C-alpha cells in the first residue's frame, strides 16, 4: 500500500479530517518511528508487531558471488520487523 492509498483509507474511516491533517499525522508517525530507530529503541505496536535494530557483524571472509573474490563487509545495522501473533494469524488464514 502506498502513501496516497493509506491517506484515502484513513479519510474513509475519518471523514471529519481533511487531507492535510491526515498527511501531518502520517508524517509525525513516520518521523517518530525514524527517531526511535535512530536512537536504537524498540518500537512495539500492539496487535501489529515490533520494529527493532539488529547489528550485523563485520565479515572478512565474505565472497563476491559473481567473481568468487574474498571481500570485506563492514559492521552495519539492519531494521527488523517481528509480526504479532494476531498479524501472523490474520496473514496465515
């Protein structure tokens, strides 16, 4: 679902809000998630799932699959998402 589709769905459920208010709400929500993840905090949305940062170790023995050459991959952070039991149940029905 893209951002405009999300705004349309939000507008259908909340007809009293205008488009600019909905965009402000979505922007504030995304900014807060970005800020929390940047500060290495876990974000838990009950009934939906949780976002967290996982540190990926550096590797000296990684290989380029095309050439087979050994390469170095630096340490990095990845964003992970773990769905809630309710979301897993809904998806797997």
